[in-house]
C-alpha cells in the first residue's frame, strides 16, 4: 500500500511527543548502533530513521511511495542523509545476507503478503542479525467499537490487510528466529470523538482510502448522530494509555 497521498500530512498525524520519541530513538540505537548496516523497510518520511542516523546508526531505507521519500529528503534539510530507494517490501532488491539488521515500524499490518515480507527480511539478514518490528495499534476509545459498527453500515471498514499480532509472526519464524520484546514505551494521549470524526472525514488513515467520498461523508455524519443519540459530547476528551511495543526476532548463526 503506497502512502503517496499521505506524504503531506503523515508527520503531523503520526508524531510522537518529543520525550517519547527520544526514548524510542535511544532504545533502537542501543539495538542497532553496535551492528553494521541496517535497513528500514517502509522508511516513509524518516520519522524513525532520521533520528537514528543522527545518533550514528548506519542505515539505508526503502519505501514503495516516492513522495514519502521526497518528504524524508525535505525533512533532512533538502539532502539525502543516507541511501534511499523505491522498493516493494515483498521483493527487496538486495542480495542474500546484505544487512545486519532490518527494522519496520507500522508496516506489516499494511501488507497482505506479510509472510513474504518476513521471508525477505530474513533473506537479506546476515547470520546473527535481527529483525525489529513495531506492529502498531493503539488503545480503543470508549466509543471505538460503536462507531466502527456505524461506519461499517456505510461501507467504511477499519480493516488492516496485513498482520497486527506478533503471535503469528513468532510462530511463522519458529526454528529460524527467536522472539523477544524490547522495553515497552508508555504514554498518555488525549482523544475526543470530534477528532475521530475529523480524521475519518479527512481520510487520514489508510483504512479509509478504499471508501468513496459518499461513503466517507455518510459515515462521518452517522458518527455524529451516534454521539447525539448516546449523549456523548463530541468535544469530550478522554485519557487513553498507549504502549509502543517493539519486537525483536533474532536469527541464528546459520540463517
């Protein structure tokens, strides 16, 4: 799934608080810096990679969306900070055993052929390498299940075409890689139903992109009606606990 259409708003809609981002960069740097060359698949606008490069991590990045890579270069000040390429994560243009680490943030849930992506990651890893994955996801708001049902009635489905659960990946890699978790990063976020309605209306999330303009309008209006019918103030903000959890899949010496 190409995020070309999201290049102009991706960073604003996916940004982490500065302190959380610093902790994330420190954690990933500890994993990657002692190794050789790393590859980020789905590097996007450089949200993860640029701070790592600033910390001295040797890396390159690939993405299927050229406009996202253009935004990465703009975010870097107008120059290419490390090697970049347009590539499909299910068919990486690299030889076997090319990297010491491969990492992916919020990528596998977008790829129906996630097993091929995992196979490709292991193919390009050197013996003793690591595949780091953030599967994404977030806390469900109190209105989340109800408004998802309302949206489905209008043909707008919150569907992730790939894999969001580390369990099947762990099982798929049994005998080829050993799974472990990195320290979780917790944070508090404030959310309102008004924000969810606006995000749906503006189609900020990839699960809305297959819906027509008519479906999006009808679904957004139905969310507002649900709020009115259930006496839920659209602007009421609730506190949600979010955990960012990265998984490491360590490959053996004979991968």
